[in-house]
């Protein structure tokens, strides 16, 4: 399972299972157009999909950190 939070993921990390992945923002202070900031912070559809596939044991060739 992949838990996605457009904010601090601490609450989801507390209930996520050992095989789950949590995608969220662990910092703040960015400014700019919403979609660009979200992508910069790893909240893009591409990053979430890569994380989900990695959690399932598959690879997209795109690192889950979104840098690639």
C-alpha cells in the first residue's frame, strides 16, 4: 500500500505496515506555482507511480526520489 499526504506524513508512517510506502512532505518553506512546488517536493504523479511500482517489486527505471 502507498500512503500519500500533501503534508507531514508522520501520522501515516505511524499506521503504515512494514511493506507500505509513505509519500509526503517532510519540510516546508517552498514557494511558487502549486504544481511546480508539488513536483519539486516529490508529489508528482510520476513519483507516486514509481513509489507504488517499487512497493510492488517492480521498476519503472525512474528512481522513487524523482531525480532521474
